[in-house]
C-alpha cells in the first residue's frame, strides 16, 4: 500500500492514478475492486513499471501490447482514452 504522509494523504497515489491508466482499465475489465486497482497503481509507481503496464506477474510487469484478446484490447484502449479525457478536466 502507498505510504502515508503526516496529513493522512497517500504519497504518489494521485500521480500513479493518472500515470497508470492501463492498470485502471485492465482492472475494470477484469472486475477488480477499486482498492486493489489503486494498490496496483501505487505498486507500479514504486517499481517504475512501464506506463502501459497491466499487472505484475512475479517480478515482471505485463504490458498492454501483449493483450491477445481483441475484445479485451479494444476495451482497454477505449477506456484509457476516456480516462485521459477525464484527467485533463
């Protein structure tokens, strides 16, 4: 989990949420709970994972360019674009 600052704010959570949109999109596609997605985004930030990371398998971050299922790939790509628009507001 992300480290807490004295004010009770999580360090890097917002930055990770904006940076690791593919993890958010993949997590939603897989039906993951929000707390898990946020935790994975924070872990990706801590690890310095590629920005298109989806999830971690062992010590390796699996990225969006490895998605073989056309429906999953389409969903993730569209959702990432939606999230980018949301974060720009």
